[in-house]
C-alpha cells in the first residue's frame, strides 16, 4: 500500500489544503496586527512588511518572483535553501488597517498558490 506522500494530489485536495492554510494565515495575521497595535502601531504610520514563501522548486520560485516584481514592484529575493528556493522580500511602505492587511495576505497567499508556492508569513518593525 502506498504512503500518503506517494499518492497523486488532486485539484480538489490542493484547493482544500490551500483554503485551510489561508484560513490559518489570516487568523495569525489578525493576532499579529493586534499585537502591533498594542505595541504602539498607529494606522497613520506607513510601514514596510517583510514577507516569505516556503521552499519551492527553482522554476516555481522564479515564476512567483517574476509575478511579484511585475504586479507589486516589491523587493523580491530568491535564495537557495536545501533542495529548493525561498522567495522573500520587502513591500513598499503602506498604512495598514486590519482589513487592508487581511486583503494583502489573501492576495499574497493566492499569488503563491498560482505558482505552487506557499506563503509563509510576514513581519513588520513597529
């Protein structure tokens, strides 16, 4: 009997995994935003967000990086990591609300999904 990792991933299973991971990422984002506010972040202040995607094959990482550069004009880096590549970078400064941050996370996560890369999260200095 094959192990789970040997079974082909169906589109439905991939979509469900994507949806579950996105929900978790949005929940973490809400909590992180609240911690930013408690640490003194004010919506009037523009901040740059650092972001990262999990390790992916070279072709997927390159495609995602090209997409991010074209659509966002963010700083985008690709670095080798064991047997794959990590896409990471920094956004332009922006003022954030809880809702705008949620929309941004959704967009970044979905962009990764399009290229078989998983959005791993974001951070900001406040």
